[in-house]
């Protein structure tokens, strides 16, 4: 969790813990999601959830689990350790953790 939280601004620490994010973080995460994740997890996180995880159901109180999964891979998902910076993973969490800005 430390890598994820260090990538956020100081105010981001409380937001990440509380599940609240700045609109700019969410929008940056949306753009990163569509570049990196949408091909498997669906545009705007919409997929059937049968072959890949439905990220709309990801527990919002588990940012460290998200960071670990993205960094190290999980199941059929590859590791993005070499492909994404901690900052990119942090904004992805802002997008996922806010349900695409719907729960902010």
C-alpha cells in the first residue's frame, strides 16, 4: 500500500483510505485504464465478469490488494511491474476505487 499511497499527493492518503478521490485523479485513471486495462476488463469497466474480473465489484477498502494485483499479476493477468509506474497505478486505483467517479 505504501507505494500506492506515496504516489498520491499528501491529501491523497486520506482520500485513498476513505475511498474519496480528486476529479483530476479519476480522469487521469480513466485515461490510463482505457490505454492499459480496457482491452481485457472492458470499456468503462463493463464486462461479463466471466473470463476476467469485473472491476466494478473490486472491494473499495482494499487499495493494497489492487496495487499488489496490478504490480505482480494475478491468475491470467500479467504483472505490470515493468509497464506502469506507481503514479499510474495510483490513478488507476482512483478510477477503480471511485467506480469510475460514480461513488465520489
